[in-house]
């Protein structure tokens, strides 16, 4: 009996050892699998890049700018270039000039800059050039500086596109109202003068045939901020002679115009011609509050800037002006853009 019990004990002991070994083996396998998954997930995190580029804007988290940055970052990856949205993760807000100074101190390999009209930028670009840091401007230019290139829409063509939309809407309103049609173009005072002037010239030329029946004026916004934009639009809409057509050259102004036309009961009275493809703008076009919106493709802007900077870093040369063709969002194609946005 005792021998039988000893045998059972040994069998039980061996079975326990086997179970323990199986558990350890399974644990090791799980650990190795998790490690492999983690390595795959983190693959490329430690990847070294040939160049580090800083993209600088006064509003680094603004929707249109983020779209430009993301496309530039993806394009940079393809060429072994790390592109950073400089200032995005900082707790405090800094001016464009301060961010530019930080980028120089960080010894980046290049800077892609959206100028805000600050007087010190020309000198800072000169300083960056002395430090052998090439500077490319995007959307807003500093033409008299030592920047290597400017990336933007074809401003005169953009103006003509706006003009054709204004002309179509002005003719419709003339037939309905039988009086001079008031058109107000919102211009940001922070923009470099060349851009709004060229766009305005394009608008003026495209609408010249209707000039005697239309009153075209520019309304300058003191700052690019949302509050200032809303204040300017409100004053225009509450004026004794409010505009029949409100033309916006920025994404911020377009949203302000859309919301204000609704808030001040001007739907059907003041038509809005906007800029960019923000969610609110697309919704406004769908609801027939915004007639149309001119789009300088953010994806194309970012890609063009990244390619241009890479070309310069590799060959020490790039074209002085890199143009992106404008497009138009209307009620006919707005659903396509809404699908893309989703």
C-alpha cells in the first residue's frame, strides 16, 4: 500500500513539474510575442533623419495650417527629412519672431515660414541666412528678404476666380434689386501687401465689365484673430448700407462671415464668397448661405514646400516662386469635399 502511495505521489509531482514547465514556456512565448509587436509598433521611432526643418506660423494649431503641415511632414518622411510644426507643443504662446529666433538657436537645417507681416522678419531671415539656414516663405511672402523661395497660390489667378464668382452673383442680385450692388472684400492688414493687391487686381479686372453697376470696396481687418474678424464683419452687416456680397480671403473670415450672416438675419440678403474647405464652410455652401469657396489646396501647398526645401538642401537651388493652382468649391461639388473631409 505504501509503495502504491509513493508511486501516486511521484506521478502527481512529475505532473505538477510538467504543468509548471508548460506555464513558463507559455509565459515566455507571450512575452516574446508582445516584445515583437512592440518593436513593430515602434519601428521607425528612433529613425535618424538627414535634415530637420522647422515650419513656423503665428497660429500653429489653426486648421488650414495643420493641414499644410501634415502634408509637408508626410512628404518629408519620404525624403528622410523631419519636419516639425515649431511651437505647436509649447505651453506659452510666442510670436512668429520669437519662434523664428528659437528655430535659429536650435540650429535647424531649414525654416518654412508663414510670415505675419512683422517688421523684424526681414532681419531675422538675414540672420538665418548668415547661419546657413535657408528660409522658404509660404502663403505670405517677405519679398525683399533673403528667402530662397515663396510657395503660394497664383494670386492673380485666385483674384480672377473670385471675380468670376462675384460677377455671377452681382448679376443675379442686380436683376432682383435693380440697384448698385455693394461688394466688400475683407483684407487682413497683417498680410504682406503684394498678395492682397494682386488678388484685388484680379477681382477688379474680372468684374470690370460690371463696374458701373457695382460698388467694390476693401475692408481692412486690423488683425488675423477670430475676435477682430467677427467685429469687422458685424460692423459691416449692421451698417446702414450693408454689403450685398461679402468676399473673404481667409478661412477665419469665412467662418466669421457665415456665422454673422446667420446671427444678424442676413441670410438671402448678403451672399458670402469664402476661402478654404473648413467643415463650417462646406456646411455653409451646402445650406446655400455661402455661394462658393476658393481653395488653395493645403495638401499641395505642404507637399510643394517640402519638395522645394528638399531640393534646395540637396542641390543648393530651387525656383524663386512655387505656385499652387486655386480651385473652387460650389454647391455642385461640395459633397465630394465633405466626403474627403470625413
